[in-house]
């Protein structure tokens, strides 16, 4: 029995060492940093019905089109001001940077409301994603000024998905 144990350790240790060096997050406490954004397409695999409803009915699934429509005549800084509400995770770790660098985050997707999905897709645990939205979640972007300016109609429990 001891010989098998020595043999197993002899072969397993180099493999474990390789994994630790090449994939440090595999063994690290991933909760020591904020989760990253993964994009709505990743959600589709497990939440196909919700994803399809969101893509078909929610205007935010195509929100970058609004920026494209109004960007003529705006400064680069003014356009970046639109990114916070019209893209996913702008200004946050792993969030939208540009259409070239992060095209999968260019629209306001699932993670705008539910939070970054990296830990959730790795664990499949409900605790790793925001599940119950409140009006306060919507008011991050849908301020009273914006509601009046854009004739926003609340859809918290019907239009999101």
C-alpha cells in the first residue's frame, strides 16, 4: 500500500504544481477580488428562456444603438458619459472598455441588473448572482431627470425578461 501512495504522490505533485502555476485562480480564493463581467451570451446556456425574452423585448439589449444614433456632435467625454447606463460594467473591473476590446459588453445586458457573472458561471450557485431586483437597482440609471427626458416606462417586473 505504501508503494502505491509514494507512486501516486510522485506523479500527482508535479501535476498539482503545474496546475497551481498555470492556473493560480483554480486554487486561489476567488472572492478576494470582485467578479468580472462575462456578457449576456454566457447566460444563455442555462437561462435560455430568460435570455431570449430579454433579447426580444428589452430595449436595453440593444442600448448601444442609442449611443450610435446620438454620438454625432458629441465630444468623446460626452459619449463616455453614456457608457455607464448603455453598456455593461463600464468603469468597473472587467466591464466595458470599447467596442473593439469588449464587444460582448457593448449593450446593457443581464449583468447590469444581476451583477457580474464570473463567480456565478463557475459555481452555478444562486448566492453568486443578484436575484431580486428593486426599484433602487433601476434608479442607478433611470433617474427622475432621465425618466422625463427619455419617456421611460418602468418595466421592472415585466419587461426585463
